[in-house]
């Protein structure tokens, strides 16, 4: 890292105090001659919005509560940042018509906890008819046989491990032709096979001999740019091994959706909101308000709790520590 001048960290809201403390420690070790200087003298550029999702099992880097030495070190390192630059042009929800201006205002209200007046307008987006909220039901609507694909595990305990410990791969994947899927990792960045790339299943290949189990899946990825496998009707992305494969994308968690832009979204807030940023992130995934469906509707009290949350107040206090430039 001797030639490294800048370290760029994206999605800064999801970087916790302990993680930031570890970054400080490792950089001091990497730049040993400057180990007494924060980050070993390396310049850090943070990108993102603290109004988005907070870190998992860690405190946001701006919180002031005393914790472990590593956590406190992360907080002290963050306190060295004095200047912030604000991007004022909205790209995803662009447009100046009445509906877009209203949507942008609603998002800013959600982000900042001023949501009461928007509640009725948000609930107008909820469908009267029941919305199918299970992936299996959506697969059945594809009108094709559903393949249940089980992972091959190399260790006895691997089958019990959560998907987060397996690079996002599930122990069982259910797929059907025409199903929409999402990649959980970068396979071939240069040609568009990147983390969270969306595609459509075109064929499921089965073993010729018994047992007739799925061995490969043919997928047409929306933004794939390299050579494809041709047939009479469609260009298909080369075969992807099903055991290191993408998963059905009808439902994803709000944390998984951060960074995505979706054409349509059905939002289920769950029984309670775990952080004041969840609703804002969920609603900001689409370009227009009419592209959101809430199933089931979430109560006004849920929105009021956002404005009263301690985390929101701490986040607002954090912004007073910076000199802002537009």
C-alpha cells in the first residue's frame, strides 16, 4: 500500500464504529512510519448518506456513547472529519412535474422524521386487492415447473450455516423458467455480471441420467455485454453453476436492496421498524411514487416513532459538526 494516497469508502452509513476502528488500526500498521497519525496518514474519502441504513450489530460511527476500546477508536477517527460536501441534484427520482416533486418531498420527510402529513398519501399507494407476498406464489405465476435446487455441502455443519456466512448463497434455491433472479456477488464485472445484477431464467438444465437433478441454469442478464449462447429466439448468458448461483429475486430484504434501483417494489415493513432509516431506504428504491405498493399498510404510529428515535436525533447532531459545501 506504499503508493496508496486515498482510501474510498462507499455506503458510509453501514460502516460501524468497530469497523472504522479496525480500519484505523490496519492503516496505522500498513503505514508504520506514520503509525501515530490517524489512518497512518492515509486520506479517507467517505461517500454515502447517514440517512440510509445503519451498520449491522454495531453503532453508527457518529454515536458518542462509550463502548469498547476499538469502538471508541472508530468514533475518535471519525471525529477527525471536519468538512462535508453535499450533492444537491437528485438522480433516481429526477423530474420537475408535480408528482415527482411530491415524491421527493416525501422521501426527504421520511429521511428526516417529518412524516405525519405524508401518511395518507403513502397509504394511497397500497393496493386494495391482496398482493402475493411469497416467492413460491410468484414462481407459480411463471407457468413453468418449479425446480428445487439443493446446495452440495463440503462440511456437515455447512447446511446449517446462514446465507450471510456463505456469500449470500441459500442452501435451497427454487427456480422456474421466466423467474427473475439476482446475482449475490461479482462474477465478471467487466461484462455486467456484478453483485445485484438482475436477470431472467431462460432454461434449467437437468442431468440426463438418474437422478434427474438440475445441474445448470441458463440466464439472460439484463446488462450482460459479452458473447452469449444462441438459440432460435433468445440470446442466453453462458451457463452458470447452480450451486454458486444467484437466487430468486421476487423478495429481498431492505438491507439487500440498498444501492439498487427497482422499476416496481412491494414493501413490507414487518412488525416493527428496527431503525429510523429503513422506511426511507425502502421507498427510495423506485423512481416514482406510483411504483410503490405497501403490503400490508404500516400504521401512522410507525412513522411517528421515526421522529422520536434517539438515533435520528444523534444523526442530526452529527451534521452540526461539519462545514458543509454544496
